[in-house]
């Protein structure tokens, strides 16, 4: 296999998804750290050599660079136990991964970043005005997960998949954004199942 390097900020749940995927599969990754709070992914060198979009994570595969966390997770997990064999289950896994990016992450992860790392007093007026809507959107996403997990141990099928990894990353850290995990009993039990998986590594 080509040399794999994860360009990351370890505080990022999107970066953690890739790290966790690799750990569960026993795939070694080199790690290169950037501080997004100090613009280290916006330097000319980063933009020219790693990702012209100025974002992390980026999975470097030999001399190729793959941005976007869920794409990198797919690269690592394709053909492994983390991707279901049945065609519908594969599509359902992707459905949850799209849900994570469109419904969950923009609300849960954004509030975690704003409130835990930036600080509410440092937000712009426009950002502060968005907090109630993002809170409501995040709570709706967590409630939908909780309802599904009331009847299923895993998001798809009978074992952990990339769907669980994608949603675990920011869900388990959501309290830093002001969400109350204890309101979602089934989600809490699911988080414990993910953390009990062989090879699991915690977020830095």
C-alpha cells in the first residue's frame, strides 16, 4: 500500500473520522498537524501542495491528495468489514454519511467550534444570530438518530460501518457545543458500542 499521511488538526471531528477508520482496520497512518485557528491551512505552501481549498483533513496517498473526510474514509474502508456487502445497505450507509454532512455536522460541529474554540463573545453578530437555528437543527439530527437507534444497534445492518464512524465523531463531542447527550439514551448506548470496538482510539 502507498504511504498514507493524514494532514489534520486533531481537534477536528472530520479529521478524527479518518484516524478512527484507519485504527479500526489496523491501517498505519502518518500524521501531520496544522492549527486551523492560526491559518496554517491557508499558507501558499499548503494551498499549492496539499489542498487548494485550504481545508483539512486531507489524506495523502503516495503523491496524491484526497480531501473531504468521508471520501478519505471510503478510500480506506472500501472492500473491508466497514462497508456492507449488500447493495442496499451500501446505499443506506451513504445515506447516513450524507445526512452527517448536510444535517448533523453543519449544526453540531459548527456550534462546538463556535462555542468551545472561538468563544461566544468572539462571534460576529451574524454568527450569534444563527445559534438558535443551529441548536434546533442539531437537536433534530440527534433526535432522528435516537429514534432509529431505539430499534437498531447500528445505523446500518448488524455491525459497525462507516455510517457509524462518520456520525460518532461529532456526536460524542456534541456537549462542547451545548447539546445534552443524556437527552438521547439510545445515542448514548450506541456511542458506548462504538467505543468498545476492537482497535478503537479516542479523539485527541
